[in-house]
């Protein structure tokens, strides 16, 4: 599942970057009709936020199963080496 979330995060950042670039080019050319690009950018911004939240809370210790808040060498709950 972590690979899927990582790929989803990368793809959402790429599409978000492209949508923002298209919006910028349209505004630079004087065309202010950017509703579709804005909606696409908002959707992929939300997807990237959800992926980041999932990645933050899926970092679990393989020994005790509790969420690790840091990426240290040892688990802060059980003290075993990761």
C-alpha cells in the first residue's frame, strides 16, 4: 500500500504542477477563464494532502505495531531496533 500511496503522491504533484503551469500561461496571455484548471489543481492538491497524511500515520513499528513519530533507529514505545 505504501508504494501505491507514494506513486499517487508523485503523480498528483506532477499533475498539480502541470495544472498550475497551464493556469499561469492562460493568465499571462490575458485569458482569465481558468475554472477547469483550478478545479483540477484543487482535486490533486487534496489527493496529495490525503496521501501525505496517510504516509505520516502509516509509519508503524514492526515489533509493537504502534505509530512511530520519528524516523529514528529505535522505536520510542518498545525500544527495539527498527
